[in-house]
């Protein structure tokens, strides 16, 4: 009896797995220049994000660990012993502190200064522990308008309206840039300039700290909030 499907990708295509981080139950491992993905249902149509992966090989797996090429009734290999990780641990959300690119960068140092304007918050940076406690008990209607992403160090970025009433750093939105509430750029036109230079494809959000450092979050890593999605995230960190 077939138990699940297994995909194999070239190690050079590892980054493509970022598109399936939100698919529940997936596990991944890397060995000998290949990336293995398991946890896919044995039958039925796969999620679109999984079907879009550049898989070099696809197998079905039986209860004895034998691998059957797609459409074949004859096993050709045994599932190797690998160090499997939940997909969110294997492909953690990276939020690296970055510097402005040298080419085309402004000639002045980017600075944030206190602002005398008050605006509604667009995002909240909090911790996974605080977020889990709130998400487990909050009414579903308070969750359905939110999206979230989790970093490897268990920071959580929440976007939506209204933001949950939990501890964290609130942020304003400027041209796709998230600035700490109460701060703004020293130069009024800097938000538009930075957005064009650092996020030309508008496929990410740039999260700024009060000291001017920033981090890039792909919009693909922001997933709709459901209790099951939060629980799966917690399980991923417990399995690490």
C-alpha cells in the first residue's frame, strides 16, 4: 500500500522550496547534491505550489520504504536514511540585516527620526510565544483579516487591520516600507527612493528598525492566519 509521495530536486533548486513553506506536513532533507521532499498525500491532486516545483524525480512510497517511479508498479530504490526536517525548519524565513547597495545608493546615511504625525499601525512585530497564546483564544473574526510570517529566531510579523492587542513593536507602512511607529525618514522623499532601489519588483516588504537597519520579508512568506497554521508553526519549531 502506498503511503505518500516523494519528490527529489537538485540542490541548486533548494530555494524553490520557499514556495511550499505553507503546505502542512511537509518534510525535507538534503544529501549528495539532492533535496528530498516527503509528506505529500499518496493520491489526489497536489497543491499548486508543489506542482510548480522543478522536481527531477517523483516517487510513491510504500510501507516498506520502497520507491516507485510515478506511474510504475515496480520499485527502483529504497528511501535513503536522511535527516528529515519540517519544511519550515529546513527553509526558515530569513530576515537578514542588510546594507544599502553601493551602486546607486544615496550619498547620505539613512536615518529615522521621531515623527510628529500619528498614523494607524499596519504591522506588528512580536514573538511566537505571545502570538500563539493570543491566536489560540482570539475570536476567529479577529484572525481572518491577518497574515503572518515567522523568522528562524521566532519573531513574528503580523499584517492586517485591526492589529491584535498584544505586546510588540507596531509599524507604519510607507511605499512598501515598514517603519517603527513614531518614526519617519529624515528626508521626506527617501521612502519612495528606497522602495525603488531595494524593492523594485514590489514583491517584498522592508522592515526597518529605529537605528535605520532593515530586513527583507518576501510577500510569499506571509500566510493567512488560521489556528491550524499557527499550531503547525509551533510544531515545526518543537521538531527542530
